[in-house]
C-alpha cells in the first residue's frame, strides 16, 4: 500500500481520491511518519435478503400455529 503524508494528501486530495476510485488501490495517510488513516474504495455487497436472515431464527416450534388464539384476526 502506498503511504501519503497528511500534508501531501491535503494538497492533492481530489487527485488521490480519484486515483483510489479508478485503481481500487487503498492509500494509508501518515501523520509524522506514523500510519493514522486508510482510504479505500467502498465495495458494496449486494446480499440476498434471505442470506441476511440466515441463522437469525432462534426457536421455530410450530410455524403453522397462530401467535395467540385471540390475536389471529385478519385486519
């Protein structure tokens, strides 16, 4: 990964951000030679809704039974 000082980043921020966007290579911003920030391209994952819910059901006893007899009304 390429290291860039804060002052260099400040002077060329738009250019650095465009390069990260196009190349996908992350950059590390340093403060007095020490790494402090990492800038990388956002990669949004398109996850299917069922995959998001997988493993979230804790207990599943009777799927066809109503929650409570007095709450089973069609609105």
